[in-house]
C-alpha cells in the first residue's frame, strides 16, 4: 500500500517563475465566465418555467443541476489537474462549456435545457479549480492575496452582470441567443488561454492513500479556511436572495431592494483586491481577517432585521458584501500556502465543494427557520447571523497569524 502524506504536510509549492501579468489574464476571464454563465441562466429560469408551464419542482431541478454537477465533479477534476497539469484541464473545461452551450442552440430549448445545464456545470467543475490552482501556481507567495482578490472581483462582476445581461439577451432573442453568447464566450476564453497562458507542468507528488487524504482534509489548516469560505458564500447567496424580500416586507419598492442587492455584489467585488493586498503586506492576518469578515456579514443581517428601512437595507448590503469580500481572498491564500506540493488542484477542488455547499446552505437555513419553522424572515436572518458568528469563532480557533 502506498504511504500517505503525513497529516498536515504541506507548505507552498515550489516556486514557478511569475509570467507577465497579461499572460495570466485569461484566468480572470475564466472566473468571470463561470459566474456569468451560472447567474445569467439561473436568474431567468423562472421565465422559462412559466412559458413552458413547468412545475416548481422542475424549476428547482433546473436550478440545482449546475451546482450539483460542480459539487460532485470538482474534487475529481482538481485531482486530474494535479496529475496531468492544470492548463489542459482548464482549456478542456472551457471548450466543454462552449460545446455544451452550442449543443443547446442546435438541439432546441424544449428538450435540451436540463442536459445543457448539467453539461455546463460539469465543464465549470473542470475549469474553476484548475484556474484557482494556476493562480496560486503563477503568483509569488507574497502576492497571492492580491491575485485571489482580483480573481474574486472578476467572479463578482460575473455574478453582478449575469442576471441583467442575460435577461437582455433573452429579451432580444430568447434562450438561444443567451446560449449562443455563452458558447462564443467560452470558445473565446479557451482560445485566449491556449495562446497566452504559459505552460505549467505537473509538480512532483508523493503517493497518497485515501486515509492520508482524509487526514489532510481534516486538518485545521484546511478546514478552517474552507469553513470561512463556505460562510462567506452562504452570506452572499442569502443576502442576494433575502435582503430584497426583507425590503419588500418593509414596503420598499423594487428599485430600492434591487439597489441593496447590487450594492452587496459591488462591495464584495471592490473589497476583495484590497483585502488581498492588505494580506500580502502583512497588515491583515488570515485568521483576523476571516473572523472579522464573517462578523461584519453577521452584523449586516442584524441591521436588516432591526433597521427595516432603506438606510438599514443599504447598510446591510454594504456590510454583507464587504464581509464576504474580506474572507474570500484570505481563505484561498491560506489554502494555497498550506497545500502540499503537487496537490494544489485537489486542494482547490475540495475547497470549492465547501463553497458550493455554503452557497446552497445559506438560503436553505434562512428558509427553513423562516418558513418551515414558521418563525418569520427576521428570525431566519438572525439565525444565519448567529451561524456566521459561530463560523467566525471556528475559523479563528487556535490559528496562528498568517
């Protein structure tokens, strides 16, 4: 039997010469693509379900297919990136996304939407952890926070513009036009990546047993950043979904509630690069920053409950977005710093599963408390705030400043 890596073994992977910044910009485009593709479709599936007389169950399945494929496949594609190199996995995933989108256009939306959505999610499961691994690989250790902050900002831009631009494309030409645009975007990013991104051969790896992997993923150096990342993603998804509802309950119109959701996304996108730079210069240690970010998001949800007015809702959006923006680059920088040599893809793939679970778990927790338990949306948001505070404590427990 192969000898597994010692528990907690890791440290930064061997240094790879940093290429010119323009050569790694396709990685930012890949981050934008996965976020834009997911939200441009998801935000408009209700329109599709209505026009095709689909049930709420069918709508739920369509919404879950993309994320479900990512949860199941990201660890496998992350491990594949370690084995054959992240660059071919990234390019293959981008081409797969383009093919899945083009397949819908050719097949027709009536029968192909579910299959196209599943295939897009599988392709994103390939190129998303590969892109994160390559960002860590090409970034000097002292600049990883900034690099992951920029990557997160471009993903945030995709989340922000996806619903609006997706809705505009559908209004002009239906889902066929949206999927045509996604196919062109995926193909364009794949070609750009193949032409510009430097080669990144696989790093040497020690052999690893399943028990060795389980021990490594159970270490605080992995679990604490992943918990924080899951909490941040839960805050973002619940904020985008429920802050507008809270505003509507207080009598605010769609313009005001939409402004709160947009402010949340904008704050997250703007804070991430700045948080990354602060970490790189030693002004923002990882444990302190992650705990502060989660506490700030919790304060935002509390403000939405105790100040159900336009100023309170805007303050909530600003706090939740800024808090999540603090956590994301620090969490990924911490994971990159402790990943064993040759296991960056596997580490990022496993961490992305935690983020996806937080993405689904945040709204589910609020909905369960508010709806199933019959306690109301305010109590549901306070329940999430309490959970974020507990997560902040867990993510900071016995961690040393990084």
